C-alpha cells in the first residue's frame, strides 16, 4: 500500500511540475544560444511545496566537506536527493575559476536532481530538442494539485470548488498533507461527485472537511479509492407478450 501511494505521488510530480510557470523561467546566453532555467531559490520553493521533508547530501565527504572533483576547469559534485521518500543520484557542475563555484555547484545539483523527478523537465527537453515554436502550456494552479492548499469538490454546487477549512485537531494521528493530496487526486480520477459524502460513508461518521480525518481514516479512504467496489446492476426481466 505504501509503495502504491508513493508511486502515485511521484507520478503527480511529473504531471504538475514538468512545465514551470513562465513567470519563474529565466534565460542566460550560452554557446550562442539563450538557455532557459529556473533559479536555485525557485527550485527549492517547489521542492518544499511537494515535500517539506525533502533532503540532499553529497555522495562522498572529504575532510568534513562535500567531495568535489576538478578537471579541465570544471568542478563536479555528485549527490543524492530524496523526495517523497525516493532517493535519486544527481550531479552538479560549475566553472572552477569562479570565486563562489561551490554555491553554484549546489544550485546546479538541485536543478539536476529535481529534473530526475520530472520537475521543470520541459526545459531540459527543450535544450535537447531545440527551441520549439509552440507556446508553453501553463502550469496548473498549485492549489489544485499539491499539499498545503488542497481543494475539494463542494458537491451539489454545479462542480464549483472551495478551499478546505483549516485542519481540525484530533486525538489520533492527524491526516497528512500527502494523504489529503492523494485523496483529492484519486477522487477526481474516480469522478466522485461528493467527496465528503463518500468519505463519511467509508469512515462511518459525519465529516465537515477532509482535513478533519485522522491518518487511519485517510488510509481507509485511499484504499477504497484505489480499489473501488463493483456496482451491482439490477436487470429487469422483460414481460412476455
């Protein structure tokens, strides 16, 4: 169950963050071309939005500092990034003659590592395939996609959506942001008309908001959404003429 949940979350990263918001895309001249990139700070913001517990570490330490290999004027540092529980090897490079090349190494490593999860991968594809004349698709609103400001179908309101209230306190372990996000994502895929009504039927109590669930109840709802029960269809026999 845990592996299935993590897999769905990682797929959602690609769906929601493959194409960055044009507002955060910068350009820099390189080798006679204009190279598009997203800054170190913006990448860090995106990583925090996806998983506040994300981390990275160098593959090797030397005298208490990350191991850096310098050859032909280029400094290289290998590292390991972990996002949503999935570790990924990544690498950063920078010109070694720069005074602050170590900072640039970290930023480049984070961009490279983020791309391994699908974050801003469209910019890397553009570099490999050449500039495209087609317009860049807009990034879906984060409030419709990721933890922190999840939205749910209000049910019976013509499909209108409303923000969920602040998470309610619970004596049990509270529902996590990952669980809230996954419940909303799966409910949309399963075309659940009224999520609150559906969730209340699963857990056996009245709910005012998805954020009011506890962790165990959220797991029950996720399991039901991932394994929908077949619907019995009553077939009425035709009367003989």
